[in-house]
């Protein structure tokens, strides 16, 4: 405990917060192009790309102008949130099961 420096911990936390804000700003600024150029084309090839788009939109919902929302509206936000959480939970369970089966 003598070697723990609280200033170092605070600096790391500040760097983390700054990094998260930078990434968030990037996604807010580029959300329309990410959706149109990545999520929508990949949805024909990869079943979970739309899930990524919905999850990203839910996270950024309050920061996105209404015209840039593709999957979520104020009236359906709770149902989309619940469905997305359920799908993510199922996906994690399935991927975890597949990972353990491969390892064993």
C-alpha cells in the first residue's frame, strides 16, 4: 500500500474518462455514415450487425438528432432496449457455450 499513488490513479481515471468522451464524440459525429456504410450493408451478410446498430443508437440516443436515429424512437425505446438486451444476453450465452465446447 505504500507504493500506491492516488495521483496516478486519479490521472488514469481522468485519461479513461477523456478517452471515453473522445470515442463517444466520434460515434456521435459519424453515426449516420457508420449506420449507412457499415451496419446496413453488413446486415445482409452478418445477422448481428443490426444488433450493433441498435445498441450503439441506444447508447447515443440522447446525443443524436432525431433525423439521425434509424432504429429507435422515443415511443419504442423501452421495447427496443429490452429486445436488444435479451438478444445480447442470448448471444453472450451462446458464444460462451461455443467457446467452452471448443476448449473442452
